[in-house]
C-alpha cells in the first residue's frame, strides 16, 4: 500500500520559516519525482517545487529564493524548507510522487496546513 504522509505545517508569522516533510512508503522512492503542491481556498492547486529522481529541481516563480526542496532517498523523504513566508503562502501543502521509470504512476498525500498570519 502506497502512503505519502506530510508533516511540519502550522501557524507562523510573516517572515517566519517552516520545514515540511513528506515520508513515502510502498514505492521505490528513488525512481519517483517528488512534488510539493499547494491549494488555497478558492484557488487552483499550484505546483510549488519539484525534485526529479535525478536531482533536477523546479521552483514556481512565486517561491524562488525563499523555498528549498530536497530529498533523502535513504529515508524515502522529501522536504520543503520555507523561509520569508508571506500571508499569500497560506494553503494546504500536498506531496505528490510521480514515477519517472516504468509504468506511469502518481500518488498524493493528504496535505498539511500552512497558515501565515500575524
């Protein structure tokens, strides 16, 4: 059974930092690209950052220079370090796994809430 479990969300003041984690089980983690999406109320789901199985990284323009994505294949984990947080970063952050080799497979976590407010 495949599971993606996010953690690390919470309430933080503007300018603050949070580190999100996503732990994967039931997949061969090293062949999956790992994505962080976010969804705010009334808005479309947005791709925030992605790290491929070969280490290639993508960031949305809105988070470049503030967020850092990384992965630890030995622990089956992906991280999102978020700095200089803004109120507009408030959203549910979701982890997504996309198979880069073999059959196309895609899995989602349940999400973790990030609220940036004073």
